[in-house]
C-alpha cells in the first residue's frame, strides 16, 4: 500500500513533543567519532499501537484447550482487522511521515509504516542527532541517535520508531562447537528413538508447512543438505524444501544448516521452508532481518504460511531490548498465534548469565524473545538417552519485563519458592516473572553437514529445530484428520505436563561462584516442562477438538 507525498515544507512543529532518550550507548558498542553523511539514506520505521488487550483475550481463548473456541483460528484478514490502528491514527502518522517522501505500509492493516529518506531529513523530522557506532567484538557499524522527539499527538499512536535509540545484537543467537570433534551422538535416528518418533513420517496433510528462519549472514546449501540425507537420514531425502526471502543462498552457515537439517529430519516429508533475510542488525528495515521476517509472515496468505517456525535468535532482555520494542513485537507474535501458527525460539546458550557471561548488578539475565509470553521457548538437555540431564549452557529463568501468564503461574511460583540448598538466592531473579524455557530437547553432539564436512554442534539452536519438527508431525496428524493446526502451544503443554519427559538432574551455568537454576521435578527454569514425547503428545492433541 502506498500513500501520497506532501510538500517538504510541511515539517510538523515540535512545540508539544514527546522525547525518548538514553543516557549513553551500551558498553558492547563504541562511538567511532563519526556520523553518517547528510545524504546517506535511511529507512525510518514507525510501528503503530493496537488494542493489545482485545487481541490478547482472543489469543488466549482460541489457544486454550478447554475453550469452545480452541483451534478456531482467524484468517489473516480477520487478524489484521482485530489488530488495526484507527484510520485517524494511520492518517495522522502518514501525514507526518509524508513530509519525507512516499510512505509504505508493511502490513495489511498499516500498523507498520516506513519511509525512505536521508539522515539529514530524518534528523530534522525527529530532532535527532545520528552518530556512528561500532560493535567491539564484530566491528559491525550502525547509525543511532541517543534521543529523538515526535509530536505528542503522533506519539499517542506510535509504539516505537527505528532506527533510533535501540542498539542491536549483531549476530544470530547461539552456536557452540562440541569440544570432542568426534562426538556425534545425537543423530536423527537417535533423536527419533529418544522422543518416540521412531519411523513416523509426515507429508500426509495438505498445507502443512514448517519453516526455519535465518538471519545475519546464515545461508542455505542444497549440496550440504543432500549429503546430510545420504549420511545421516536417507528417509528425509524426499522432504520438499522451498526458499523464501532475500538472503537464502550463499556460503552456508553452521547455524542455518543445523536448522534446515534437523527440522525436516524430525518432521520428515512435511514441506519445509528456509526463510532467510538480509541485514545485520535489528530496528531498521535496511538492516533488520527479524522485523522483515515478521512482516513477511503478515503478508503471506493463510494457505501458504508455515504453521510452525523454528528460530534460533536471542538477546539479553533488559540490557538490549527496550520494553516498548518487545511489547510491540509481542503484537506480531500474537498475530501469528491467532492464525494457528506455532513460534518456537531457542532459549539461549549462556545459562543464567548474559551473552557476555556476566550478571550485571548481581542479577541473572533473562533472554528475549524466549521470555515473551507469546512464544514457546526451548531449552537444552544432554546425555543422548533417558533419563536426560539439563545442559549447563541452557539459558532460562524469569523475565524482568513480563509477568508470569495464567497458564504457568502456579508451576513457576512453586519452583521459585523452592528452598532447596541448590536454588539460587531469590535476589538474583524476578520470582513473579514469566518463566522460561517451556520445553527442552537434546542440545549437544549433533552431526551437522556444512561445507561438505560433518561438524559436531551444541546449543539450544539444536534443541529448537528438533522440537519444532516434532510439532510439525503433530500438526500433520491433526490436519490429516480434519482438525486445525496447534497454534500457540503453551496452554496445551502446561495442561498436559505428563506428555513430556520430565528432567530432574543437572544444573544451569551461573555467574562466578553463583550457580544457575537446577533441574527439578516438574517445571524448572533450565528445562521447562521437559522434552517432547511424540506418542504421548499425539494422544493429547488428537483428543482435542
């Protein structure tokens, strides 16, 4: 959708403005002492507010297995009508942005608007001063302003503006090579036996698509995947693979090949898509693959959109993700759930600590999006056999931003109140926060074929596509029987904990001398409810309407 251009002299006055600012840039970044040139172009993104309470009520009702509305998903058109900002809000923000050029709607209901302009014009519109920053570890450069202003009447309609004060994580989540280069215990055959999948194959239901996402220079290789099938799982070789996005092929990445090998290895023969997007950091369209993924979902028809997404991406919750950003992205997550789409995210690989391995202010660091109440977070286990143990690298804990939702509040409160000597002191975490992960799976010793060679890999990036493929099979069984897709999984899972393999051994890495969270009977903050048992979950989901 395009909007008309207004004359450049119609810049709005900032006499009654709303200001957003931060005191300094994050320590992971350094100021280069330079600024973008005045003529350099930038895409400004304005994400508009919507009635999240009405959307949340529908989201929770339709994903509640005890509700008469369970599984009665909305069409994409209905979802965007529910989430739509008012026409006056769209008109006001469009007029404001039109002073810079042609405004583009990125979603069917115009709740995300963009305009391409120069930094000089952006600075004038936002009363901002863009500077150039370089990431200390990667050298990646971005342009950000530590403050900006927009008129109060515009701010009333806008959740966030980018790229402005948000500094991103410049690498895809989570990947650790095993210390033992010969250790490849968790082959597809072993994982299928471990989680009671055995010889079950999918591909029987119409429109049952599953997908992995790839950001930040992670590409797909058909030849590597073919070698993986030959060596590790010949039964998966007939799985249809489709590429979606503007950055799918190139020099293959370990992360991307791990995902595209193991999701279809577990959910074999279900049509599988590789969604790859260019860009190297979040919050502006030209450099924001994560947001591009979500807007692409919004613009994909109901008959074509994947019903399960596996994503290995995460950031430190409070250090890197402002609450206005996470709140607004939660709207996009709810849009997916209302359409019957399951979103699974790897929980992270830094234990209870931040990505850097530290605990700022003597507090554990939650991860995002794993800590969002609108996704299913997947932690890690180890051992390759039953009973499993918690993997020490598995991130998990309690959100400092989001409260524990109703479907998990009882079990997370019980765990947080545990007084065993191996529990960390309550000062290290928010006992009333949303607990994560929700489930877990093996996270070590996966043989991954990349660049023609087999590489052993570990991380919750392994656990996430493994679990996602299992839920792809469950969708296949339901759809083949005329039932709906599973959609948001958590209310089903927390209502049926016995359908998962409880993990009661092992402890999460912490900070210094402070250990992280231990695995316990029932839900815990390192393995969640436990790992999937396909046969038990199949009984559960087939009994649902």
